[in-house]
């Protein structure tokens, strides 16, 4: 099964604390994963940023809510223990513990207001629909904005000339760490169609190996025949690596073909191209930054 939302983790997390012992999240998570029958892939799934494990993030927020209303206590740093209030809630055990249930305790409404939820009304009417942790909501918003920006960037690239497109591709590869400067690492070979190769770029700053680039400003789908022509051109140069970039898409047959051949060829379609331009700041500029901070537990540890 997939990882449950953080509200669905509240009851099993509280039940695990019912033995009255002090538990750390590090020891609780594997037991909780086993009870929920999560696969190894489920346990290791990352948030879109790749910086946090989704399951660990959701368990942590379930614990935060349970502690905020006093169902769990924090006897020492990094550990939790069931409280008298928590035992009362489990006797008899409810079918589910969620934000609506916790709303019976006055502590949680104030906590949600300070946490930055969208108003007091949302704290009650939208509680059952809230399945994302704050980090997940923030990342989802970021991905939505990035997707919108990628569409706009790709539209601008398609509107440019073929010559601009080829120069932009080499600039992107340089920003990605290939070669050194534009003068000594990347060069435009010439007119499009020159043996199927539009650009050459050094793979490293010393120029010990080179990567050949095909850049096609197409709106349609690039099929296997076009990719095969590029591969043939690479073989004619005795090249080992190539990058085929298009503003369009690649057919499934083309993508499957390059997985089983030498030389090694990377295919970058329009969507991926726009995402790389955003990641490496080609054709975009910084509009603002937001810093997400956490409590430094070590600072407050007086032991």
C-alpha cells in the first residue's frame, strides 16, 4: 500500500505508545511501517525536493499534532510517551484520530492558527481534506509554479530562431558543468544538418573527451529514424557520447532504442529542456527566496 496521509498515521502512532514506554521516532517508524505493510519503496519514497523521506515527514507531523494536544508527552529530546489524556482517548479505541477529532481540544485550534493555515474557518471546515503536511503543501505549490514557468520558458524557446536555440543549448550544457568557458569548451559546428551534428562541447575542463549535440527546434515528435541518423553521425566521428535535444517530444520507440546502443545518447525533450533551464538559470532570473526553518533542539537542550 502507499504511505497513508499524516492524519491516518495518528491513531496507529498513539497505539504504539500505549505501552507507556519512551519511544523515539527512529525506533517507531520501522514498527509502524511493518504494521501498515509498507514496502521498502514506500518507506524510501522522497518528497519532490529529494531532501526528505515522505513517510518520515508524515510520521513526524502526526507526532507533532498528538503532542500539541497533549496526547503524547516529550519526556526527553527526540522521544515521546503517552499521556493520561492519550490513554483516555484510546479507551475505548476510536476508529480514527484526525484533525477534526483533535479539534475537540482547544490547544489544536491555536496551534493551527500559528502554523499559518488559511484562517480559522479552514481549521474546521477543511480539516478532513487536509492530507498534506506543511512541507508537502509547500513543495506542491513550488512544483505547480515551476510547471507553469516551464511552459512559459518552452514557449519562448520555440518562438526564437534556430540559431538562438542552438546557442542556448550549448549555453545550458556549459551551465551544467560541461567544459569551461564558451570560447574554449563549446562551439557551434555550423548549419543544422552538418552530418546530423549541431554542436560540440567538452565533457570536462581539460577537453579530454567531447560530447556531440543535436539540437532540433521541432513542435512534433522525434521518431527513431531521426535518432538513428544522429547515432550514425556519432559513429562516423568515432564519438562515444551524444545529446539529442528537441523542443518537441521523443517517441517511445526512440527512447527504447537509445537504451541498448553504443555510443551513449541522452534524449532531452522540450519539457525536460525547460526544467533544466530553470534549474541552471538559463533564461530565468530569481524572483524571491523563502527560508524554511526548524527548531534547533540542541540549543534548548540543558542536559
